[in-house]
């Protein structure tokens, strides 16, 4: 199951639409599992890695994947090859991911790019790597055309994610 | 000897090594086992990703290409290579597959980077076939896990570090042409119908125009000779025509009407001849099973009793049998 946990207030209608988009993409049920508080001491922009480690109060089963949704900015990461824009973060094969609404204003008007980022980070939780197909949600998220695509996977990534989900269930 | 392969003297329990095509492993034991009456020294390694265990005989360690995990300097050279604009991949799929296999098994971390970069650039020319897409994914996964192990960072950060170089932020991937992949041959782009790796496996007709039919040769010879000379001069400049040549149209006679378009499908059923004037119109066809013929009745006979149906009643036993 995919559990959406909001760190800031969001409207129910776009959240319901996000749930059904995630279900269509992964074939796994999703629900809005309430909200959680941002740990104190994490100033803006938020450090995504620390946020995933320190946020508390989330109840989930072992197989569940948790998607944290926030409207605050995430800090860009300094990597050996350069600075990586961070619209979201997830550790490969683990159980928590975080995405931000920034630079968009609200979920309803910017639903498509936010849903695409959600699919991207959840894909990393199911061990998907970045894809070569610009239409796929696993395409690198800092490319200019990423925000204008549909929240879908290419055939290759879809099959891989289904395989991983099936293996996790068995 | 494969690039970076380690000798057994350098391996110790607890070392992190890379097993080609498998990923980062940790040496858990180096001990002697008896196999088929022979005493052999085995190096036992456990893959960090999923815990799979592999045992390799001492003599095979170098031949297989087991090597120590790359260090930070190697990772820097990988990033520099990924940034550079080097040779493009071979368009001949057989050659490319052979080269990539060699790079994956014996090329070290730089070999993995070469496979990833080559296939990523090739995907900018055309979508990768399934097998190559899987190879790309596999090489990418191995490269990411080795870079993460070398830098001591999370895999997601290693992957993003590699992708920032391959897909620079703020820039779209370029659309490439086959000419960029040419290997210095001016006349031949090296394609030769090999874009999909068929290499003459399909039995297609040659690119030359089929010879004209004999009945029409006299008519078309004069017209054709002028065209041929034009064709010859233009052929040298025009790119090679591919695929099946168009069907030769039959020559039309000067006064002939333009041919009617071909009719397709089943011809219509001929209608029956109309009956002569004054004759009664034909009765409509009767359909279905004809009624059963009634048996002939004798004169003065009573009408037959209706047929009895069902099981006949059981015969009652005789009264004398009762006590």
C-alpha cells in the first residue's frame, strides 16, 4: 500500500485524484494516512535526507511505501559532479520518499508535475532507475520537459515495477 | 588480464570487491575445500545487494576479473569520461554487442561507464531494443552501486551524480543523426540496411528496377533511354533507394480509354430471368421442414385413437397369490 502523509495542509479533492493516479500507475492501493509534523530544527529549505530519517508519527506496515508531501522547498544536494536540484528524494529500495510542491503554488493547478514527481520518487522505492524515455516518469526530474509530461511509466519501467511489487508480495 | 583484477595475496576477509556482472561483494571466507577428491582454495563472497553467496576457486579469481572496489580517483576519471565527447557507438549491432560484453566483463568501472554512455547516446538516435535496454539498465545499476561504494554515499546520490553529467540540468537531450555515428567512411555511412541489424537476413529484392516486360519494351525503350541517362547522373548523387521497388505500370495504348478501377470482392449473383408478361408471379420460396405426410384413411374406418405416451402401467399380480 502507498500511504500519503501530508506535512502541510492540502485539499482533499486533489489528494483523492493523486491517490487514484498512484493506483493506476502502480496497481497498488493508496490512501491518505493523515498528517505529520516537520521535526523541529529543520529550517527551510528542508534537508530531505534528515527529514526522512527524523519525521515521526507515521504508522505503516512493513510492505507499505510512505510518500511525504510538503509545500516547503527542499535543499539542493551537493554531489561530487555538481549541485542536484531536489524536487523530491527517496532512498533506493527503502520505504519512505518525500516530494515538494515547490515551485508550484497549489496541488490542484499543478497536479500533473506533482503527480509525475510522486511517481518518480515512489519508483525509486521500488528500485527503478532513471529512464531514457522522456515521456516516462522515471526520466531525470531536473530536465525542462519533465513537468509537462503525463504521470505515466514507459512499458519497461512499468514491467519492472510490477515485477518488484509481485516479488515483494510473495 | 582484466583491468583492475586483484591477486589472491591482496584479498582478505572483509574486503569489498567487485565481481563482474554481479556487483559489489564482500569477502566472507578464504578456505580450503575438498571437491571431487581435490583440495582447492576457495574465496567465498557475499553480494551486498541481496546476500547471494558465490565461491570462486583461487585459480579463477584473476581470470574472472574480480577486482577491488574503485577509489575516489577512479570515480573522478569516470565523471570526466562521461562529460567528454568521445567516440560514438558502432551502428553494427553484432560488433556493439561484442564490445559491450567485453567492457562489462573485463573493462572495470570505466568499461561500465563506456557501456552506459554509448547506449545513452545511441538512444538519442533511436529507441533502444529491449535487450540493449536491459543491458543499459544492468550496466547502470552496476556503475551506480560501485560509485556509491567507492564514495561511501547513498545509491540515490551516486545515481544523481552520474545523471547530472549525462543529463545536465536545464538542457534537453539532443536529437542525433546517423551521420554523427559515421566511422570516417565518406561514401558509405556504414548503415547498409543494418539499422535494425538484419544484414541481409531478409530476402528482399535488390534495389535495382525490375526489367521491363518484353511486349512493352519497344514502346518504352525510346522513352526509357532518355530517362536512364538522367537516372544515371542523378543516381550517383541521390541516396540509395531501399525496400521493394514500385510495380511497373503497364503501358497504355494511345487511343485506349483509361482503365476502369479494379473491382474487388465476390461478384454479384446473377438475377433469374424475369417471367413473361401475363404470367403469374412466382410463389415465394417455402423454408423449413416440410409437414409430415398423413397416413391414408380407409373408407368408413373410425378415426385413429390418439397415441398414448409414457411408460405403460405396471401389470397387476394375479389374486390367487395373496394370503
